C-alpha cells in the first residue's frame, strides 16, 4: 500500500477493497451509473498519484487512450459489484428491486428482506406526519430501539409537536410540550434548546417569516424519518448508511488530489459517469 493509499483510507476509516460499484435496472437511484468505471477510476487515480509524487511540478497530460488502457487493466469482481448494489437496495428500502435483483443475480442480502417492509412502514408513517403510528410500529419491531435511544425518542416526540402545530391544535400542542417534552428538556440542555425552537412556532401567525419556520418543512419529516430508519438498521446489526455514497466521495477526493498534478479524463457528472477529455 502506498503512502497516499494508507493516508486516505486511515482518514476515512475504510479498508482497501471494502466495496465496489455497479449499475442496475428497475428504476433505482443507481440507474445510469457506470459502476465498474467508477471503481476502476478510483484505483487508477490513487495509483497515478503515487506514481507522480516524485515528479516535477509541471502537469503531465494523460490522453484518453492511455486512460482507457488503465481502466481496462483494473479488474473488478462481479460478486463485489453485486454486493454493493444489494447493499444499496436493502439499506434504502427498495424491497421489490432487492428481491428481483436477488433472483436475477443470485446475490443474497445480509438481512431478511421481509424486515425491510416493516422498516419502510415506519419511515413512511413519519414522512406522512403519523408519528404516533410510527412509534407504535417501532415498538412492535423492537421496544429497545426507543428505550435505549433517548435522542431518537425525543426527536419523534418533537415531530409530534410539530404536527400538532402544523394542524393548528395550539392548546393540545402546548399541553403536549409541557407534559411530554419539558421534563426531557430539564434533563438535557440540547433537548431544551430544540423544544424552545419548536414552541417558538406558536408565536408567529405567518410562519413563512418565522426564523424557525423550516421545522414545518417536509425536509424536517424526512430528517426524522432517516434517523428512525438508521436506528432500526443498527438494531438489526446492519450498516445505517449504504456504501455507495461513500464510494462516490472516495472517487471525488481522489480526483481532486490528482487534479493538482496531472490533466486526465475525469468524471464531472456523477449521474452519467461520462469521462471528460483533459483540457488541452
């Protein structure tokens, strides 16, 4: 392992060869991404950095033909790309796509696909504003999730308060805040700050001019839903985040490092994974 390789992976807490990338069909977010190309590019960029560390400061130009040859020299196992795709589908909750991919590729997920449906039901409930239903579903899955995660439970209760305020139930919102959230705020300063921000919504008739109006945005629901999703995955001994985004970050980091030293065909648009010829 070169110095650059060891420095990069120690910084991210990742291991060499931890994941690969592929493209799949069926309407998932991976459509249109040339996975093998992305993974090959990452290793080429890292190796190229090592090769030119001792070279002069003037930029070297690598032609498209030379770059294509380097790509072809990097071998990515199909099994690794399949595992990465399955990891993405399972983590993000694409049940039908995961089942179809399992049948077509023979790749077994590291989690029971049936549990994905229950997890997605919780996530959907939060995204729809049905927080009480979501809490019940989480407790049905595993009561320890909320018992051992006070921050998550507070955020779910906070989301319940936000929904009461959104629906104009002022008196019910105040009562709920006082009985359910205030005691937790007394025990935790960060909870108290969040509670005060949420209750502040009641002081404004026009929330569009409210400094904390973003709490009523759908993005707040999505944030809470993602937190619940991650907690359920952790309780099932599964990674809370898919490996795919980390791989893209690794690629962009490597390209940025190489940009300082050499001109080469790089990927500017991750959605198409198209190689752009180096500037003349």
